[in-house]
């Protein structure tokens, strides 16, 4: 959580220097603020950083877009953070693969905070996928590859390699 927030800070062009901590067993990120009790939770802090950077468009522009972004941010925290078993991972990849079938980004046609945090949350999973698994979740692979090449997103994270041309077809 805290590493993702530092990556997000850099991506947003914020000066950094925020003090992050974690709380509780689930290691919920906490941001110490100068005035007030501090902010808690990945989504809350991430949305705060986006507003601080004056990049509100990352939260969606229409009411519907905002709701979709919020929905995927919640999915990211409740499912991706919690998902540890192979079965959870498969379900997450299947969900995303279906959702991304006719979309460029999670919220449709615009790049949002949901794409950024989902990318950071899935990076460790995508790194370990075999070529066959990447082929199986083609929409996720396409989306992930697109996001990792989005200016400033990947930073020091390793580049996940996807084969550009299919080695085989699905001909029956």
C-alpha cells in the first residue's frame, strides 16, 4: 500500500515527502497530515493525492464515470488485496478479462486512478504468469501492457513482456 502511494505521488508530479505508516493487521496505509488526524486507507489517500495534484479527471468526469472508477477502486482493495490463493487470482483475472473485452480502460475510454492502482496491484501477479496464461487473459494482457507503457506509470517496476504476435491460433 505505502509503496503504491509513493509511486502514485511521483506519477502525479507531487513533491513527495509525505509520511506514510500502516495500521492494524491488514496493514492499512495511513497518511500523516500536518493538520488533523491523518487519512486512512489506500483509496482515500490516493484520491486525496489526485486532488492535491489537481488531476481530478483521474477520478472520472461524469457522475457515471466517477461511480465506475469508485467501483474498481473498491474491487482493487477488497478483492485484489485480499486475493491470495490461485483460485482468487484466477477469478480476478477472469472478471477483469470479461470487463475489458470492449474497453480500453477500466472506466471505458478514459485513463483513471482505477487503472493506475489496479496496475500496481496486479503487477506481482502479471510478472509470474506464463505465456499461455497471458494468452488466456488476452484482454487483461492488452490492458496491462497498455498501462505499463503509459507515461510515468511503471517507474522502477519491471517491464512485463507480452508476445506481440501470436505463435498459434485458436483454429479448431
